[in-house]
C-alpha cells in the first residue's frame, strides 16, 4: 500500500511526464482536427487562391486511426496472474 508521500511523488512524476509530452501530442491532435498542415499562401493573394489552399489539404490521419482501430479484436480475457482465460469468456 502506498502512503501519502509516495502517492504525491507518483502523481508529481506523472504530471511532469504529461507536461513533457503535451506539446507533441497537442500538435498531433491539431493535425487530426485539420487545424494544421495548410499550404502557406502570401497574404496579398486573391481570395480564390486562399480557398484553393484549403482544398489542397487532405487530412488522412483520421483514416489511419480508424483503420488501425477497426483491426483490433479481443481474443481472450484473463487476470494478470491467471494461466487460462476467464470462464466467463467461454459463454
């Protein structure tokens, strides 16, 4: 069993890890939502050029994510110490 000091240390370590990964993960998330990756267009370009730059981007990250997730499946269930699947799995 962890005491209060150990719990505080563990939470602190987890928070530091989260903060160190945050920039990278937020960047990936922005790409997933289509907030990043647009071609650079000079400010003085016509409106049509700006619209074309928006059409030029094709966000494929959601497709990659969904294709990976759709190929996952559960093939058994057991506790960490069990050598066989749970009897409930046979139902």
